[in-house]
């Protein structure tokens, strides 16, 4: 199950997420990562939240999926197509994403803000597209973690976004959180399937 860490009055998480045999700091470690790496500063008409996911697969497998700015459809179920403008993938690169039916959107134009292979940080900002998520910015970080005595991964994804006219902050956060939950659940499924196909030693992180 995906846990949540909310901003402001919505500071809560799903307590059963930590009950997967994960060790090594738990909620305290998650809070530390949030303070250091997820520094959103929401404005008056914005909402922010963060979600956590424990994945039974080593960091290098999970990160290989997360860092694929040019291929988000490798694990994001709502993405049907992605094309990156220009050549080399670098900070400032822009991708054009086509969204599958079922969401109130058809396209999204997104800019790569940060890609750190050492710290395992990916940050993306929406800069256009046919959707209502204006000034949407997300940060996803990936951290090694022992789960049931084997290499596992803690994933934290946070966001900040404008609240559209006619919606409340809670409604906006709940919608974005639902999409991220689906993405993180799919990330876990794909990563864990890859881990079974390519088993690693208990010490490999």
C-alpha cells in the first residue's frame, strides 16, 4: 500500500505502509529525506503532498525506471506515448506526453528540472499541455532499504500544484495523489518483476 506524507494541515500517512518488514529508520528516515530533498514552498493558492512506497527490489532496478525521463510509459500506466524534443537528455530537456483516456487530460508538456544519478533524484515541471495541473512540479527520490533481509527500495514522490478554479485544495491533492498512487503501484510491480528475473545477492544495493 502507498503511504502519504501531507503538507500543512494534511500532515498524515497511512500507517500500514511501514508494515512490510522494512527496517532502517522507518518514518523518521522518511521525514529526514523529506526535509532534505523535497523542499516545496507552496503559494497561497497551491497544494502540496508526498507519498511513499516500499518496493521489494534493489535501488538500481527501481532507479533505472524512475530516471527514464524519455520513457515514462515503462511504468506509468496512464502514459501512451512520449517524445523528447531535441537530442541528448539533459537538464532543461522537454518531453511531450500523450495521456490515455480515463483522465481529464490528453497531452502534457514537461521539463526535466533535476536528474541526479548519485543521490537518485528526479524533478519534473509541467510547462504546458491539455490538462488542469498548472505550475505542477514533482520530485521523486529513491533510497536503499532492507526489506525482509533483502535489498529493497524506499520511493518518495512529492508535488506542488495550483488549485484550479472551482476546486478545493483537498480535492486537488486527492486527485493528484490518486494518479501518483497508481504510478507507484505500477513502479513496484514492474521493479519486482525485474528483480525476480534478475536476482541479486543479499548484499547488493
